[in-house]
């Protein structure tokens, strides 16, 4: 539901009880650390998320057989953190390890296999291998159509991945169609201010921006930002993304003072939320320099 602080409080209470009641390497402790990692990840606190996920994985290595499906969950989650920290090759390696385990442990159309293909698609996307990304996202969607109800939010995530691949390949009409299908499902499946809706509006805005339809792009980015301000902590990296996107639209519209203001807000958050030297921070710094030159 996007209420991360409440989730965090419940998971921490669960962990406290389990530390008292269970032996130190019980699998339920691993589940608690994993859940706490998920909350940190969604709050944009990536180093804390990674630490929690790695603690969970350590316990699972002691407590569980080597191809237990929970290992796949751990590797997938660790991959997600590396992805958002800009360490794309480490992310892809973790996602592939997750898929290997799931192929052994699960039936061929299990939804968790779809999740692994989705993550691998994201990994390829970030590394610029867009045709491989598209193939992985389409494989994910095939499995989900068999395994899940038609308006399950995971289908929305696959349509989003397909849209990303098409957008990066310059096929903007196909990208827009996929993003809009994703948004349709999310509007049915999720609460109205869920962060995933913000992601969809952001992606639709990106396509409009690349099609040079700047007023439509600005409208989508502003809708994304409205939701994020309600749903996310004030220094979450996704807010920085929205501020940067709005800034770039204003830049393209020739409104340089507005562009500079939004890009500086983005940079301020990125310096707090992201590790030093993150490529996203460097991109925003370049954007600010370019806007200043135009002024």
C-alpha cells in the first residue's frame, strides 16, 4: 500500500520476537531481515537494504538446501539494490543466479520465474542491450498471462518493462501503448497514490518528451510528482527523478529559470540519497551546467 514506515515498524517488531523465540539461524529470521530490506529498498535507503538482504542470505545459506526458492528471492532482491545503485553488471549477475535456482525449484509457469525474467530484462535494459531486454520482458509477460489474473499488478510491471525496451529502441508509439496498458492495470489493482502509478506517469512523460510533445510530458511528470510527494519520503531518489524530468522539459521549452530550479532540487536529493559518483547524480550536474550556459 506504499505505507513504508508502518510496514517497517511491524517487521522490526516481528524480528525482535523471533530473536528471542528462535535459534539464531532459523529461516524465519531470514524472512524478517528480507522484509526489512524490502522496506529500506522502497524508501530509497539502498545501503541499509543491501545489508538486510545480505544478512538474510547468510542465514538461508546455513538453514536451507542449496536450491531452495528463498535463495532466489534473496539474489533477486540484492540485484534490485545493485541496479538502483548503478552497479548494473552486479545486478544482472544476481538476477541470473536467481533465475537458475527458480528453474530448478519451481514449475515452468510459476510467477516467480516471470519475476526473474523481468529483472533480467531490466538488467539488460540498463546495460544497453535492448533486444535482449525486450525478449526477457516478453517471456515474463507470457508466464504471467498463464499464472496470474488479468489485472494483477505484476502484469503492469511487465508491460512497463516492455515499454522501457521499446522506448530505448526509439519505438515510441509501441512504448506509449505498453506504458498506458501498465497504467490501466495499476489504476484497477492499486491504491490511487501508490508509487507504482507515479512510475507509470513518469514513463509516459518520458515518451512524450522524446516525441517533443512537451506540454503532455510536463502534465505526466507533474502527476507523477504529486503522487510521490504523498507516497514517498522527502529525499527518495524517485522524487529527484521527477524534478529532473520536469526541469528538462522546461529546458526544452526555453524556460531556463524554471528548468534550473527543478534540476537543483533533483541534485539536492541525489546528493543525500545516492552513493557518491552515481551516474544519475553526474547526469543532473551536467543538466544544470547546460541550463546555466543557455542562460
